C-alpha cells in the first residue's frame, strides 16, 4: 500500500505491514524517537509483536528509499462493558525517526491503521497520547463518552478513543490493557524521583 493523495508526507513513502526482517530497524525507530523512554517502548513492541496475528492487531511501517522511517502498532485489549467484554484495539506505540518527524509520516500511519481496523469491524481504538496531536485524527477524550481509563496514572486528557463504524452506544466501560503493558510498566505516568 502506498501513501497517496494530498498530504505532507514525503512522496514515495510506502506504508506496509511489518516484516520479520524489519524488527531491528523498528526497534531503532523507537529507541531514537522516545529518548530516555525508548528502551521500555522498544521492549514493549518486541513483546506485543507476538500478539499480532493476521486477524487481530496490526503492525505497520512507513518506508522511504528502503529505510524504515516510522512504525505504528495496534494490539488487542478488552473493554469491560456492562453487557459483556468487547474486543478493542490499543494504538501503542507510534514512533517516527526524528529526521522524518513533522512530515506527515505519523498521520499516514494512524489513518491507514484506523482504516484497516474499521474494515475488520473493530469498534473502538484507545490510546494514551497528546490530545493536540491525536484530535486531528478523530480521537477524543474517553472520559466524556463513558469510558474509564485502566489506571489513575493516565492523565484524563491523554486517555483517548476513536469510535469506528461498528461501535454501538452500549459499548462503554473500563478499558483493560493486555498483560504486556503491565509487565513492561508502560501504563500512565510514573512520578519522577527528584531527590
């Protein structure tokens, strides 16, 4: 799949599913994009990768001239709704190499991933992230729509959701992250030790 149409991403950028040969380059993208937090994110990606199947989850890369410039991952979690558990997807993480940032690479990855998940009948995509960035892609604060965050350490504005066409009004409740997010302590913010 090629990124096409109007946009600020580089011409010729190819968006495609991650391949086994991309693993080292994807890890490098996260290490470089997330700075001090990069090792936690890269290790999380390595663990989450094992949960992605052809029918569940999605791992996409943006490639330009043979170089992986960005990566996005969507993985299965659950929504503890009053009627029943609902399978949803969590967008985490999204990373773009510093040299490719502010060129539309992240936007192209988010849009392509959301479109693919909508085609699969996924009802909701959740994330923790910058509301200013993700609002441009249709994400809204989850608390105002009856969703509860999985940890009190997640700032209210950062807990966001995108409702896709298969979402039904009764699908509200608490997001339950999959186990790897807890194992890697990649949920919410930790207090920093200032002593």
